C-alpha cells in the first residue's frame, strides 16, 4: 500500500451539515503508522464528524482525506476493509447474545473461519465477558455493553482503529485494562489508533500525540509533553477577598500585567489564572507585585500545567470541573503564612 | 475478493442476524402463527355463511368460501410480513447499529438483500403454517405437494416485493409511526381493492377495474388456481412473470437508494 508510512492523511477537510452548521473548517493533519493519536475537544467540536469522514460514513464538503493511502470518498470499500470503528453511541444488537454480536462482526469483516473462534474467545476474555457470552445483551449492564462494543471493534484487528470515546462510562479498573490492551494491540498487531476522549489522564498516558480541536478547527497538535512545555512552566491561581473593591483589583491586575514573569492572566469561575514559567519560583515575585495594595487574597493555588490546562488554554473551556480539596486550600494558606513571616 | 462475493457474504450475515433475532422473539413467532388462525377461523367461518346463499355462492364461483379465503390469507400475511419489514432499518438507525453496518466492508445493498431474504424466509414459514392449518380445516390443494411448493415460492416473491417497498421507504423515514401511517395509507386500499378477500364479481365496476391491475390480485390468482382448480398455466405464467418483474423493478430502486443516498 502506498501510504508513505502515513495511516491517516487529512488535508483541509471541511464539513458543513445540511442545516448550515459548519462542523469542520479546514482541518489538516497526518497520523503515522502505529501511532496512538488522541483527538481532544469540547462537546460539539467536530470530533465525531471527523471520524465519520474517515470511516467513509460522511462525505466531506471540502478537502481530501486518505486512510492507509486510500481516498475515503473514491475508495470507500477498500478503506472500510482497513478499519475498525467503535462509535460514540453503542452499536451492538441487544437482542442477540454477546457471542452472536461478535460472530456477526467477524462475518461482516470477512475474517477467516479458522481464526474466528479463538479470536472471539480472546476478545471476550480481554473485556471480561467470557462468562456472560451466551446471555442476551439486554441483560448486560451499561459498562458490559460498552466493553462488548469495543470487543467488536477489535476482533478483526484492523490496520486502523477509530475509538470515539471508548472508555466513557467504564469503571477505572476496566478503563485501565482497556488502555493496557490498546497499547498491547499497537505493539503486537502494529495497529494505528485514533481515539477521542474527555479524560485527560487517558490522553496523557495513552496517546503519543494529541490534537486539540475546537469549533471545527485544529488548535494544537503535538505530544502531550510538548504541549505542556509550550504552555510554559506553571500557573498561579488566585482569588481576591469578596470585600475587595473592583478598582483595587484592576490596579492589582494592572501592576501584575506589567511584570516580566507574567505571561497572561485569565479569569475563570471567579479565579484568576496567572501563567508563568515556574509557578513555585515566581510566587515571591507575585506577592511582591501585590505588596502595598490594600487587598486580601482569599486563596492562592500553585499548579504545574497539566493537559487540562493545555486544553483550557486552547479552548477556553475546562473538560471537567475540578474541585479543590479542603486540604489543598489549607496547605496553600499555611505556605502563604510562612512566606509572609520570612519577609 | 470481488465486490459481488463481499456483497453476498455481507447479505448472508445480515440474514443470519435477522433470523437470530426472529428466533429470539417468542412473541413475534407466536403472533405470526396466531394471526392466520384468526383470519381463517373468524373471517372464514363468518363469510362461509355467504355461500349458504345460492346467489352469493354463484358470485364467488365456489361453494366453499374457506378454500377461497386460504390463498387470500396467505397473501395478506406475506404482504404484512414484507411491508412492515423495513422497520428494522429504522430500529437499527435508532440503536446506532446502522453505523456499524455502514462502516463494515460490505456494499450497502447487501444490508437490504439480507433483510429481504430473512423476510422471505419468515413469510415461507408463515405460509407453511397456513397450509397446515387449512389442511386441518379440511382444505387441500388440488395440485398436491408441487402446488404447495409453488405457492410458497409465490408467497416469498410477493413478500420480497413488499419488503423492497418497505425498505425503500424506511431508508428515508426516521420514525416507526411515520412508516406505519404511510404503509397503512398504501396497503389498506390495496388490500380491499384486490381479489384477496372478496371475489371481484361481488365488487362495483370501478373497483373491479382497480382489482384487475392490483398486484395483490396477480399474486392471489395463481395460488387460488393451485388450491381450487388445478394447473392453470396461463394464470400461473402471467402472475409469476409480473411478480418477478415487479421484484426486479423495486429491488433496483432499493439498490439505487441504498448505494447512492444517505441512510443515516
Ligand atoms: N447530523 C447532524 N446534522 C446537523 N448537525 C450536526 C449533525 N451531527 C453533528 N452536528 C453538529 O456538528 C457539530 C460537531 O458535532 P460532533 O458530533 O462532530 O461533535 P463532537 O466533537 O463529537 O462532540 P461530543 O464531544 O459532544 O461528542 C455540532 O455543532 C453538532 O451540532
Ligand atoms: Mg462526538
């Protein structure tokens, strides 16, 4: 196959839905063979739409896309032979048994008769459904159904596997098992995997590279580490006392913004997020900048940038609400007291 | 692997799934058995009174209305099995299962082909039950076992035509309710303007004209001759030929719709 080592080649793809919604707006990227590639983005960003284009289910309104060197519009049938697709919505027949769902999948993907049975047993074992294999799917729990769905996507060991939020609704243990298997598949079967997820830890530990997509266009694409590095060292997150006058706050922000160590200050949920290169080192400078102003800080938190911050930086939205624990607040308070005393 | 082989294999697995589902639906199997019983026993015995009257008996052209009814009931059950069969596409779409079928390496027409094949098999199963039931009620085919076999083929062909219509509609219709109302709108007039349940001689002239060109009439007539009068080759030939032609036309429509249009 003439894919030049690229499993996916998306070139300036646009999708406008009949209603006029522009779901994708000139997206381009490449995924080399055997990479696990993560697609992150808030709800409605266009992730599923992109996967639908790559799985030949939706013709793009503009641009070109190739899977394993085959055009997704002109060469639909051959593209489909190369792929496995676990859609965001469950796609299993709940009136059949788990076993029959897998048999159907093996048949639809033209698997050789001889390998069907061992392969079915293998994936059943993997997703922990061996014992329930002969029960009808409508007697399964939600998580069991999702596991079966994933098993269906894996059974024919496709060259490229599309997983649209594969671990949504699964317990942590199963999620880790699935990750483990996804990694193993990539190594043993030389599979390329494109997955979307809303779990940052999943993207961080699983994906070699990540693309962040928002409102139909690509915002960033790189390895998780590079993305975090690009964001700079860290964040100082702070809140002013409720009693603080807005003029004083503005004055404070103004003086902070003048400082060299401050890259950017954003406001989110009443919290100010100050971007700097090393939040721990720069904390004294932060307090210096506020010195002399009649302002009480309610709380200050230090944070090294996580993938969440990268996501937030590029999309302006947070994937999950993070609640800061009581302990964390206390810890920061005491460290602030310590800092005050030493000065 | 050629596309045709992929298509046939795909159709086989779609067929296999539909049959598996059917076997799992005890209630559906039961109803498919009970329905003809109700038609035959209730309607049949009620209408049998008609033939007590010499005038109506002459109109029907036979002194046993039940024998007249059996082919009609067979065709009715074939019609309904076929014409509601397309609903499975709507359910597949709702379940998200259609996505799986559409992204699989099988041509799209094989989805339709597999479903049609499964509906044909269910129809043949139901028709066999009706034959058995009729036999228990004292009605035998004058053409014997070969006649019964040919009858089952005609029923299957008729159901295939009806399922093509249903699949064609369901490709664009998104809710079962809409499909039901469209189908009722189409089939009720078709049934009552056909010779399935009433002899055409008993109808007003203008309905007689419709009945003449009604596809149900063309399917019923050969079966009726196989039950009542014997090997009437010209009726058989006309009926079979027309049914086959209709199947080819409607399957081409479905083929085109599935291959070229969006199913999601
Ligand atoms: N069938 C459709 N018809 C019209 N608009 C659609 C259709 N499917 C999706 N959209 C729109 O396209 C945009 C992208 O949707 P898409 O499903 O690709 O997002 P997503 O990134 O997968 O979101 P999520 O994380 O919620 O799954 C949204 O604005 C959505 O409303
Ligand atoms: Mg989605």
